[in-house]
């Protein structure tokens, strides 16, 4: 089912700088996003952070366990279940999960610790019926560039 997998290699960039932008773009495309985090502590952190990442921002979201999960356009969860019927998914903990291919678009964030797993995922996805893109941040300009 997957149409596209975007690999985001976090070097100097922090997930806090890119995840809200990805969520905003997802919503502007009239899509829903499932944000998968490693544990409940991270779920609470991201729930709080997405309310305050910019003074003028408003990013409607919620987390599993917070109520009305199905209504949230951006849902934070420790599980791969898209209770909100999300067609996009963000994997934030560096762990690749094959179940992500059940989504229309995957945002896979990884750092230097998870780079080997990301390489394995990249190789395994060569034969999928979709696109894979590798994004890396230009350290001087701060812009994300598609490398592959």
C-alpha cells in the first residue's frame, strides 16, 4: 500500500525542529498523521511540545489515552494502530517497523545510533511498489535536501 517512505537522518537537527513541520504539511494536505513514540513519557512530552513549539502555532493533536483519539488529525501513540484513521505515519524512535508499509506515507527519523538499522530498511525497501527518499540536513544552510 505504501506510496512513499521518507528517511530523515538526524545529525545536528533535532526532531523537535522537523516533526511539527511534517505534521503541519500533513494537515495542509488534508491527511492525518500517526506519530509513534517509544514510551508513555515520550507521548506526554510530544503532546505538550506540539502545543507550545511556537508562540503563534496551533497544531491540533492528541495522544492515545487522552480521549477522543479517533477525532485527532495528529495522534501520538506507542502503538502502530491508527485509531484516527491516519494515512501517514512518523516513526520517531529510530526503529523501523515493516507494519509502517500499511500507510500511504512513512516518515522515518533516525540518528547515528540507528543508522545501521536505517540502511537495512533502505535495502529491504528497494523492491517495494513506491518511492524511497533519503533526506539530510545541510549543516550550514539548515535546509533539508533529498540525497537519494
